[in-house]
């Protein structure tokens, strides 16, 4: 499960800069909207975030946000923006609590390459430096966890870049212990959720039981590689995962990989020559199976295995994976 350290600077609304800047602010927030429903990312915020926004009057006022949403994002309501902000400020766990840090001071902070960091007011520059230190401390605490740790920010010159930091730190724990030392480590900076998607392995996610996420990741990655878009929805039927388990395919990397690819191609309507009607009978002229407005289809995964699915008005519903002689759905 990926970890994201969320920079308070993303929540700071530059109202005095005018309408266009408010729109940029909202768009930057919307890039992270899916975090609210994510089960595959743990988000952390600093306990200082609320105070920082208060000090700089950075909490967005209603009127500029409402006007910008109406003009540029008619599919949304202003409440959607505030719901995301308040979720981040009030529902996301604090880094300090997780790391059991009561207070953290640092000096002699260095970042290389230093031109990777965005230009911003001192209060937010210092805050970002502290978040990068927290990121390194988080990696130390999760040393047996291979998940990537990201610092989500905005204004960086190179997306998804890695910087090296060092600092003299003094941390007071919640148990009143004080530790002073030199800290050094690497930090990955990103300003787009899609960059975190790109760092995930759909096959490993699938094998870990995260089938919906795995397919979501695979669809996103392939769409980007092919420079295509799809508005189609999709879902797994109740028996889909069980069909893979029943065939003993959970440990078969080759078949799982081609199954993911078959699902993606179905969603994106690619390689249609590999699809066939699933019919009510064995004859070539028998009618196609139907369930209301839904039509039954079969897509070749390889010579031995096939993907059965319903083509619905909103998109495919993946029913099961079967062997060649199985025509059930």
C-alpha cells in the first residue's frame, strides 16, 4: 500500500491572485480527489496544517470557489471541493501521531538537486522541508514495507522526481525522549495521482487480492501508453474471482497477466477479432445469450482460457474465466 505525505501548500488558496489562480488551485485539488475513496493509499497530513492555513488565511472563501466551480467545473458543486479539503484536514491521520513525535526541530537542511524544489513563501518552504524529513522517518519506521512513499506537493519542476536530503534533527517523542542526530535519505516528490498509479504493478496487486485496483491501474497505464481515452465503466461479477481460484490460476503469473490484458482490451474495445458471441446453444446460428439488455461475450485469453463477460449499456461486467470447453456464464 503506497503512502502519501500531503503538503499543506496544496490546500492554500491564493484568492488575492484572481480567478485563474483559483481555478488552478481547484484543479490541483481535483487531481487528488480519488484519495477519498482509495483503499490502496494511506494519506498522512501534518498536525500543523490547520494552524498554517489559519496563519496565512489560506482556507478558501466560498464566493471565489463557487464562481470558479460554476464556470469551469459544472459537473461539480462547491461542496465537493470543501468536502475534499475537510476530509484531508479532519479525517486523515497525522504524521506526528503515527511517528510518535511530539516536536521536531531541524537545522542545516540540504536538498540535492536544490533546483527541484518549488519557489514559495518561507512558511511553506520550511513546511515542505519538514515533510521531507518526516518522509525519511516514515521510511525508517516502515523499513520492512516495500511500498513507495511520496510527498504530494505542487509547483515542482520535474514530476515524480527523487531528491536527496540531509539535516541535523532533534525530535522529541510522545514519551518525552529527545533524540538528536544527522538524518539523510531520498524523497520522491509528485504533484499528480497518476504518477503513483504508474509506480504500481498491476500483476502484483492482482495476486494480492486487489483485483479492481489492479485492473484500474492496468487500464490507466495502457490508455496512457496508447494515448487513448475511454469513458466506459466496468465491474466484476460476483463469481469472477472465484472462477480464477477454482482454476488454480492465482499463482500463474503468465495467465494472470494475459487475463488482465484481456479485461483491459474489453474495456477499451481493442482486438475485437478475439471476441465471439456466447450462444444459447451449440449451433453457430443459435441466438446470443442475453440477460435483459445485456449480451454475453467470450474473449480469448489464450488457447486454453477464455474470458466470459456481459456487455451492458454502461460497459462490460466480467463474469468468469473458463477453460476452452466451458460455455457457461
